[in-house]
C-alpha cells in the first residue's frame, strides 16, 4: 500500500513542480537507491556488462548502471507528470522523431502493426505521443497489489489508449486488434510472464518474449521497433524502425524456424536501440543469470 500512497501523492504534486526540480530530486533518489541496494547494483551492473562487453572499464559499467536506476525513478516522475497531460499536446515535448514514415507506411498497409519497445527512456510516452493518430492497444505487465494495478491503469487510460494486462485474454484481443488493422504495443526486452525460450541477447542466451513475432506471423502484421529516449530535461527523442519478420503466408513451412528468424531480427534491433542510450535502460529484474557480488 505504501507504493500506492506514494504514487497517488506524486500524481498530485508532480504537475505543480518545475520539471527541472523533479528530475533533480529523482537523480538524488536514484543515487540513494543505487548506494543502498546491492541487489539492484548487481542486476544493473550485470546488464551493463553485457551491453558494453566483458572488456569495459568498471567505472563505465557503474556509471551506466547507476544511470539505469536514476532513469527508472525519472520514469515514475514522468508517469505522474503526464497523468494530467492532454494527449494531443504530447508532441510538444518531442525534440526529434526519426522513422515515423516507416510506421505510417506499415499502418497504411492495413494488416496491423506490432509496435515493440524496451524498458528504455520512457516507453509509455510513445503511447501518449502516437495514441491520437492510431487505433492503439498496449499490453502491460500485471501489477501487484491490485490497488497499484488499478491506479496505474486508471492513469494510463486517460490517454485514450487501451491498456490490457498481458496473458491469454490479451493475446486473443491482440489478434483481433491486428486483424482490424490496429496497432498493438508491447515491451519485448524482458520475460514478464515466464517460460519464454532463450535467444542470444548481447552475447549470451536469455529468455526473450516471442509474442511480437508470433502475432506478426499469425496475422501478417508489420513489426516496428520504437524507442523513446530523453534528450534533455523533460524532452524526448523518438526513433522508429520496421523490422523484417516472416509471416504465415510466405512461411518456410516450419513455424519454429520462422519465429527464430524473426526473433533474431527483433533482438538485433533491440540491441541497437539499447546501445544508443544504455544508461536509460531501466530493466531492473535479472535478464541473464545473476552475477556474484
């Protein structure tokens, strides 16, 4: 319940405080969490060692790992700030958008678009910015306790975008959404539900969700990777890129092979996106086997 009360208070306070002050407080809070939690230090250091490679200097790894925790705190600040934001004004916060023509071209084909992203920068901002232009549904991680889940989804729903917790029901709704030519958004850099097969990711196999590739295979939808990174205080850069994945109608005849081919393309695009701003990659649960302290 403490998290629920804190988030409610933040939602009330954040829109009334200058963004520079909020980010400064978030940076202090993130640094305190970094210093206090050996578990988060281990997790984020392990992630950054994969991103930078085994030869990276300890200072470089630590700076990016600390930045990941700070980015997670900034994400919650932004979430609270945008609780009362007019969705149509979201683009006023964008300094640069790259590849939007690829997204519109994919959408105009009328077979649906899987808009995939990562825990990078502010992934929910892409729904805020693009929601007014598309029929968009976003799959989310189920949250506990239920009070937190309901609060977060109440705030998310104010954008006009439909947010649906990941699971069997969400999969069926996603297929319908794509077959109607709509857009389904999801994060694909971490196995939220468990049981995902392993794929090479930054040089080591890790469980990676295959839902984006499987949905595209079933429906013929395009897959577009979209990343929202912070450019300056309270402002963003959006980068979009279509990724080639197999579809059932031009299948090799082996769905398992097709999914593996598609996943290699998606994971490669994920790696490129994350390496553009590794200190903003705030996946705070272990992706690979945890390192030793």
